[in-house]
């Protein structure tokens, strides 16, 4: 069962920050050890926010709550610009 509205908003915001950071880091650093180091903190933040919202390990439910299918969420993570 998903968490409170506040927890869900926090999870969505953390996920958005992770996507934005990943795009920027991968554009600048590509597939280097530095990229992994720069993504560690936003990834941990998103994981913690999803766990607090009761959505850890349940991407399908998270994407459904945001109005995206899992495929659309993955496409946004990979293909969309900043």
C-alpha cells in the first residue's frame, strides 16, 4: 500500500531529481567511474523516498501512480532531454 500524499510527492520529486542528475552526469562523464560516484547520492535519496512511500521494489505501482506505464518511465529516464 502506498504511503501518504506527502511521501508520494517526495518520492516523485526524488525520482525526478535522479533522472535530471543522471542525464546531466551521463552527458558530461559518460560511462566512467566518476559518473557512478556522482549518481550515488541521488540514487540513495530516490531509494529512501520510495521506501518511505512504501514503493521500494514496486516500480509498476509507482509509475501507475504517476500516470506513466513502466515503459514510459524507462523511456523518460533514457531518452528525454533535461
